[in-house]
C-alpha cells in the first residue's frame, strides 16, 4: 500500500508493507535528515480515515522481522511541533548513568532544535529522581532495575558498545 502526504509543496510517498520496512520512494530527492548532508525531512504520520490510528509501522509487533530503524527515524507524530512544544507535554529522556561517552549531548531540549530534529518536543535529563516521570530511560553498558515499577508508557533501552 502506498500513502502520500504533501508538505510545503513537496510530496513524499511512503511504502507500508508487512514484508519490507517502510522506505521512501523518492528517487533522487536526497539523503534522509539523520544522515550526513541529509535534506529529506519526514512529514507528520498519516492516520487511517476509518480507525484514526497511525498508519506507520514503527514497533516490532506491528511488522515482525523488519528492520524498523528507518521507520522510527522518519516518524513524526500527527501533531507537528513546528519548532515549539505547542502545548504538547515534553518527552523526557533520562540517561540513567549520565552522558558518559555521549559527550556531545547536553541536558535540556536545545540540542533537538539545534539539530533540526523533526520531533523537537523532547528533553534530556540526568536526574535519577525523575525515573517515574521519564518517557524513556537509556542505560549505558549495564542495567539497574529502578525501585519503582515501569509506567506503561515508558520504554527502557540498554546501549552496549563492544
């Protein structure tokens, strides 16, 4: 199935498939925003006219066996941020053991707007007291189970470098 969206005169067609990851069918329109020299920007996700749910496949259970990284990097919620939070609740990302080797990252939300991230309603925190409020917790090299239960909306990531 193909879905199209228009944004500032640019049309981007995304292939939604149960066999392959979502890829942009755009010929020579450039590299995606997250690559060096990337200029192709994602558009807010299309919603199903019947159910109102997003049509993008971004979680493992939605498209088993696919590599969903491209889909997630090119995902923008249907409520665009347009460079501001527009009243949206900021997504809090807790780096549980500090930034360590991620020395280029800085606490707060400026780095998202400075990097022209398509979703700039995020904020980085290093405060472990915010474990229950964090939308995502990133553990570097080792996992430490927080004392409180994981809220249903929270994701936890373990990043290991070999």
